[in-house]
C-alpha cells in the first residue's frame, strides 16, 4: 500500500446486486478494465515507413499467439463448440487483403501504423454496427476486440492475464473470454456492475465454482485497486472497505455455510422424501454439459429442464441433427438411468431469421418458443429426431415451451410422430414411448390445463414467465420490477389450480422456474402437491433438506393457510415464521 | 470479366464458417474477386470484408471475377454457393 492510500478515508460501503454464483470471499480488489487504446495521428519520415510495417508484423504475431492460447483454453474449459466464439478473430489476423491495404496506406500516407490500423478496421466495424441483423452486429464486437488486441500489442502493452496474489475482480462487465482467461489465476470472486444470472460470465463463474455478484450499480467509481472488498455470493452483497466487525461477520457466515453445506452433503444419497413418506422428485435445471458432474455430486434425481437453446449460444449455425444428437447423447449417457427432460429450442424468431424478421415491438408477446418452431417445421423435425435418437435408453423426455392452446400441442405431437417415422425409415433406434410434456408458462395454458393434461405425459410450470404474464410485469424493467411477486396471492392460487387440475388427470406436475429453487417457497409448493422440483444445481441440497424436514401432512395445512392470505407481505412473513419454527436455513 | 448472380441458400446465411470457406477458395485463384450486395462492394478474398455483408438466407449477391483464371474461379465459387456451403438448408 502506498503512503497516500493510508490517508484515504476507508469508509465501509455496502452494494446490493444479484447473486450469480455462490460462495464468500474477502480480499483485495483488482479493477479489470478493457484496454481502450488512445490513438494519435503522426506523420512518419520516409525512412520510418519500413520500421512501422515491421512493428505491425510483430504486433500481429503476438496477437496470434495470444488468441491461440485463449482458443485452446476455451476448448479445454468450455468444449469445442463454445470455443468457436473466438474463431472469427483468429481469421481476421490472417486477412491479407486487409493488411495489404494497411501496408499500402502506411507507405502512401506516411502515417503511424496505429492510426492506419484503427482507421482502416473502423471502416468495417462501422458497417457491421449499423447492420440490421443481430448476428452481424455481434461480430462487430469481435472486430473491435481484435483491433484493440492489435493496437495494444503495437503499444507493447501486455495482455493482462497474470495477476498478483488472489484478487477479487471488479469490472463494469466481464466478457466470457475475460472471465475465462483471468481464471487461470487464483480468483477469489468476480463482481460486475452489469450482467445477469444467465449471462455467459455468470455461467462460467458457476462452472468454475468462483463466487460472483452481478448488477452492482455505481461500484467501479467507488473502488480502487487494492481496496479490501468482501463478496457474499449467496446474498448478492458486496462490502467495500469492510470494518473488522463486518469481516468477522461475513467469515462467520462462510463458516456457517460451510458447515451447512457439509451437513447437506450428507443428504446426497438420501431421497427427497418427507418424514411421513411423501416422495417427490428433485431435479436440476441445466444449460451446459460441463455442469453434469456438479449435478451428480449434488445428488439430483435427474434433469428436469435442459435448455437446449444453450447449444445456440456463441455458435454461428444451428447445429444439425448429428451435432445435436451428439450433445443430447452426452446428457442421456451421463445421467443414465436417471431422467433428462429436453426442452425444445425456446428462442425468439430473430435467432433464425436474422434481419428478415420485422422488429417486434413486444417480443415477449411475439414470435417465440413453440410458435417459431411450428412455423419452421424442418428445424423442429431436425431437433426432435436428434432428441428421439438420444432416447434409445428410454431416459429422455421432450418438452415444448410457450404452449398457449391445444392446437399447438397437437401439431407439435404430430411432428414428433412424423420424426419417428423418418427415423424408422432410416432404421434408427429410439424410444417409441418417449414421454412428452409441456411448459405451463402462458396463463391461457394454465386455464385450460385440464384439457392439455389429457394429451401429455407431464406438465412443468415455468414460473418466471408465468408470473410476468399473470401480473403484467416485466421483471427486467427497474421501474416495475418490485411488482414481480412470487408470493402474490394470485400466483399462489393459480399454482394451486394448475397442480390440482393436472393431478385430476393423473399426470405429474413439475416446476422448473426460479420459484422451485426458492427455499421460502418449498414447504408451500410441497403442500400444494407439486411432484417435482427442478432447481438450479446449487440449490439442490438445501431444497432437499427442507423437504426431508417437513411432514407432508403439515405442509398441506401450511399451504391451506397460505392460500387464505391476501397480500404478498403476509404470505412471506407467514412462510418465514414457518421456516423459523422448523429451524431451517442458516440465517 | 465474368459476372454471376447467386443466392444464399443455407439457413444460417453467410456466417463465419462459410465466409471462411469462400475466402480460402477465392484466394487460390489469381483473379480479382469482388462481391456486391445492394450496391455495397467488398473484396471477396477478405474475411473482414465478407463479414460486413450481413448476407442472410435468401439474399442475392453479385459476384465479379476479373483475371487470367476467371473462368475457373467463377465455376468453383458458383458451385460453392449452389451446394449451400454443405450446410443445412
């Protein structure tokens, strides 16, 4: 610490964000900033021209070496498919047309190489930024990244990939590539000003088991390199310059969690069963094959939701049948004999149509989920064939998102039958009796669930969308996000309806929304009769512990009482008191 | 000089992978190779240029070949577009 820093007032400041990856850490902050080069235009003497060009050559060489390291590391950590996000950058470094014209301009205009490189690449970047399709606009970021990489190497500044000690990375936002390359060091935690729980870097933090909090507004302006910072990845809280008392408190919390988790680990091989014998399924929501090991360690009964659209993240093309089959088979084989529910692509139309789609003024009410897939049956058939082929060992189910009427369900089921026929014609094996289910996330589907239930093998409640649609609240909109209430009496009563009506048709009811993984909701959902909880992997042990602590008989009474309450506050207070009575939770 | 008009047939459009295939193939020929789309021209031997085209499925490109092996170049590249870069339609 330099003498000046001693004098600076070290006031404790608390920042609240979103818990993105569990864990607790205290350590020095490291401000990670993307290198933004400053470019000055200079004139070069005639004899200075060739040295400028040589400087460019060696900067390109260094950039190539950096990128190939990143590419290799990505392949190792994320797999071949995801690593492809770096392919475009590698190719640009070898674009001889581009660099011939840069050489030509340096000779003709006698300007410094930084200026010409920036100016020439900027022309392309500008065109891409203005493109009407999202894909091209995203590639503009690649072009910008590779340009900055060359410029940084021209200025002979090193790529920051080696860090002193074990810091907490503080950043405005963190690209997956940065999170990845930094993780070669010992990183205590990642905290960022923007980003969501489902962002690539949050996903990566969880896969790497590094605590992370995102969405911490105004954090950067208040932190300096080396400042002590405490990160609570369970509660989504970051404390800057924590007092000794705060550090004590947060480290005690870490100890409590550690003990708690060790105790929970003892639950791994025990079933999710109440003391009076009600057995429910406790399964995991998954996006990447990399998470499978973690899920097995946590003792899940299977996978209640595999978001197949994660195959499209970072990738450029729709994976074909073979590529999809290979991926689904990994899930089927790794989890066998446990079940895996594969949800068909839940995407917006822009993913497949690019700029040909007219921009939707309200995409949440627009062309998405099963609507897209039914309009593009060739895509849907390709995916269903891949899923069917992976179902050979009979542990795969298929689930359709965004169903809002029975016609969509019938059409989708018919396409599954068509896909089976195509596979029979090719002599390929599949599970003839593959279980078919739907997401209940559109209120209309919840209202007609008794009809839908007669034509499916299971339903799974997607609470995130269901609550948004039911309460007419966009949870991403800061102005109204506090109106997004999981425990709104309308939500609870609607859930009861869905569960009761489905069970009358003798089909199991699952829930794969965030609510299923909220410990405060567990007893209520259990009491309402939910058959399967599909939760984020990190929440598995805690939810299991709650289920194993409460008699089904009592949970039913608690649910009944909860249904009589008329405000969210009352409901939450009641459920919190119930939890306390059972001495559940670590707080 | 040879002009050819082609249509992007594959579902994903002229994204990075087919763009790379196209650029590599074009670079094997001596002839100049210019692609234009909606009046916007780029050098078909440049990956960064092809990336700016934003050519999705169904869009039409004008290809212009000029040089000693323009016949061969035009035939080879036309074939690449005809078979949709071996990608899903």
